[in-house]
C-alpha cells in the first residue's frame, strides 16, 4: 500500500501488497494513538500480513523472504499485522519468548522489515494469553512489536489507520471456554464502548485517507464467509464516517483488502 500527496493537495493510493514514535497519553475513554511520520516527500508505503505465526512452517519463511524483497524495493515505512499472529493458541504468556522469537524475530530478518510492526489480535491469539502481546516484556524482546492496546490508531499525516479488535464481536466465540476474555467481558459493554470510541475518532479525523484494520472480514467469498456481527455493528460506522478501506485477515485466501461499498 503506497500513499502520497498529489499536486492537487489530495492523496492517491495504490495497492502494492525507524521513524520517531510518539505515544500520546489520552483520556481513558479514547483510543490510544501512535504517531508515525511519513517520508520527507509526504508519501507512505505500508506492508500488511495476517495469519502468519507458524514458527517458520507452512511457507511462513518463504513469505517473509518475499516481504523483505518487496519492502526493500518499495522502501516500506512500517508493517501492519491483521492478527492470528501465533498459531494455534497465541502466546502462553509474556514469558513465552522462545515461541515469539521463533515465529517473529527469527523469521522477519530482512533489513527492510526492521521497521515498526503495528499489531491487532485474531481469534487464535485470544485462545492463548490475550494480554501477553500488549505486554512491555514482549516489546523488550523485539522493539519492532507495537501493540499498545487491543484497539488503537496509527497517525501518519495524510492517513490514519484505525486498528480494531474484532474477535469480541463474534458471538460464537463466547460459547467456547478456551477464549481469554479478561478485560473484555461483558461483551455488550466492550463492543459499545469500542464503537463509540471509534466513531468519535473517525468524526474528529482530518486525514485524507481513513483506513480501518481488523482481523475478521466484513464481507468475504472465502471459507469463513461474511462476519454477521461486523456487518451489523461495524459496517454502519464505517459507512457513516467516510472510511475509505477496511483491511483484514482471517480467511486464508487472497482476499485481504476491500473498499467500503456505499
């Protein structure tokens, strides 16, 4: 994904599937923000990957090698992970550093990938310790790893990425005891607060491009199909607030980015 300013002052976007970071302290009712400066010419190049944490297996290493090639060619500014970062059951805790290194640090070794990685969680991350990936202890293992909260915003002047925790929306997960719902339950309150915070942030946004990132697809022709709960609760918010793109993982096919139908 490459974004840049045009002569008209607007921005163009084309899909092409360490700057100083400033964490802004905000009121607890607001989504936390991370600032990431674009290139000097105002452009920004972003790589996105999802459903990847395999200890190097299932072609993860091969994909990582190609990401390194593309990242160098395009001079990527940062990487977004759309979740399911560690299979099959996330991290066991913030001391699960061996698996973290085997699935992340020791895989994405290309120089072009030594950039910030902004992280959302997937359903497989929730069947382990769902709080571990936000732990400062994990960040100390690899400073590229940035998951300041389960939902947060990455600001980069012309574009804002709104990273949204979608697993709690999916009702069937709540009937399975293996999911770690600490700091999430009760579900209805968590979802209502998250949607309110997202609406407030989208309303206030002055970015030319507004891109929402989640793990689950809103609409999909692949195996998992549409996510009914996101179509009911999240999609109306995206339509009402001028979101230009929704980026997701979960379905293991080439369908990763969809525009917001209006």
